[in-house]
């Protein structure tokens, strides 16, 4: 049961200004403010935990993770280059 006599807590986050602007615009179309949505999301996690989809990374995230693993284990995606000219040649070689 939630006590209603408690003073509300404040949550502060840092986010890219463009992302914030776009989120505000999209939420407004649904009649929600950024504060409304944040309150809904945090309350939902507190009551029900993270949504199942939250833990499933998209292909971009999986690719980045795999690249970090390869880097950490010494595997490379691109042969080593020793000059800017050589790098440009490898990048332009389709």
C-alpha cells in the first residue's frame, strides 16, 4: 500500500536536449508531460519490475557488445593498418 502523506521525491536526469525535445513532442500528442511519463515508468518498474522487452538488446547493441568482446579477446574485425593511406584504401575497398 502506498502512503499518500509522504512528500513526493524529485528525480533528476541528464539527457541529450534533442532527445528531450522529441520526447516532449511525442508525449504531448498523447496528452502526457515528461513528468507524467517518468512517474508512470518508475511506478511501473517499482510495482512490476522491468518489462521483458527491456532486457532484449537490439541488433545494434548486440553488435557493439560482440565488437567489445572481440576487442577484449584480441579478435579484430579489420586487419591492422600502418598508415592513413593504407586505412583509406581498406575503407574504400569494396
